[in-house]
C-alpha cells in the first residue's frame, strides 16, 4: 500500500485498531450474555473471526473513502488497484460473516430440537435434517453470488459475460451433462429431506449393516455402524436402492429372541420366568411382550420366540441379548432334560426296550 506520509499510516492503524476494539467489546458483551441467551453464545462461536475481518475491512474502506487520505491515494497510480482489492476483500468478508451468522441462528433451533424426546422426536429429527440441508444450500448460494459479484466487478469479465450470453444454451447443455451426477445427488438429498424418507439419527440397515444416520448432506450420507465404523454412501443410493428404516414412523422396536429346545420344555414356566425377568429390566418399556411356540423343526426341536418391546433400537438390542442369556441359563439350571438333543430310533426302542439295555456290557 503506497501511503506517502507517516500521518497516513497513523490514521490507517488507528482506524483498524478502533474497529478491532469495537468488535472485541461486542464479543465480550455477547460472551457475558451467552449464559442466558443461546443466540449470543452461537454468535461468538461462529462469527468472531468473520466479524474481526469485516471490522478491519470496513475501517480500511473508511480510511480510503473520499474526503479522507484516500482522496489523495486515489490520484496515485495504484489507487484503482487498492480500491478494487478492498472491494473484493469486503465482499469475501461480508459473505463469510453472513454464512456464519446463518449457522449461528439455525444452531439455536437445532439445540432445542436435540432435546426433544418421546413421540415428538421423529418430527424433531425431520426438521433437523431439513434445516441442515437448507442452510448448506443457502451457504452455497451466498458463496456463488459473492464469487459472481467479485468477478463482475472487473470490466473485462462484464464484457466477456455479454459475449457468453449468446452461447449460454450450448454452454449450459455441456455443463449440465458434465455435472449430471452431482446435480442428481443434490436433488436426491433434497428429496430425502423433504419427503421424510430419511432423517438424522434414523436407524437403518444398509448392505446388511446396522447403523444410524450420522450426517446427511446434499451429496453423501454417513452411516455410523454399530461397531463405530462409518459407511459413506452417495445420496442417490437411498433413492435408487431399497434399505431398512427402523425409525420411519417411531423409535419403538421389538426385540426378538429365538430358542430351539426339546419337546419336554415347560412352556408355561418359561413364559412366567420371561415376564418376571423383563419386569425387572430397565430396558423394557412396559408395553408388549409374549412367548410363543412358532415352529416344530424337522430335526426334532421346538422353536420358541420371545418378543419384548423397547424404546429404541439400542435398548432393544441390549434387551434381546440379556433375555437370551437369562433364558439359556434358566433352562440349563432348571430343565437340563429340555436342552436340545437329537433322538435315534432303533428296533429295540421301537419295541419299547430301553436303548441302554441293548448296549454291550
């Protein structure tokens, strides 16, 4: 920056320092108010550095405005370049601040939605998903508009743009074909969010993998699997392939336990023991349960199915494991004769002779 006198440097330094001081005072006030005002806390988290940059740029623009020392600078050889650079930086910093402020505003709503439990949780997760996608679209729109404004501040680009409008149809077709997968993913992301087919924290089964939707963007979806792995899929996958959504209409899930035991098992006592156990379990939501004989298998065993309801899929999984472990131990300790076993029929057993008496010795 070609400033001729020390006074010019002094005015510029004082202006920048004053702008930084003003922003810092505002930041400290917001920090104090953040304990009671959620928006103030999020504004500090998102907008601090963007606000400092805007303050510095605004101070520089004021210094180089007509009537200040900038009036003499404008008459210099580099005056036009300085004005143009300041204009570009101003646009960039202002866009940064607007995007960060929009994230701060939406974070206030998201914080409240995260706390929603019970039956309203499904609707809350739907709104969270939509807000997340809309603010990403808004951020991209702001950035594109800012870049366009910065480019069209150059006379050469404006002249070039007028010529390009004549061939906009051909260029649009070429760009559309090249960007077809990306545009398709973006439209698929919006379709998923606003059709309520998929939401953040939904429990899904994809490619035989169980997990939760951790992140849903305009181009990809991150599924956090049960073993903490991350499965990253394009958004279009969920519009073109079938998948299981266990929390589509609610979070309640049934836990299912299958047991294959001998015919001699006392079903009534086993049913009473199941009910006694789940009553003491905090994982059972006190709604549904049953124990039924669902099949007689060709290998001579009886199939039992125990059903228990739980508030969500993680609770259902833990409840299922606990019930299976308890019933296996209960049968082994109290009815060992009912453990799975295979029978072999011989001529002696068919005639009523004990099989052991026909053994040598």
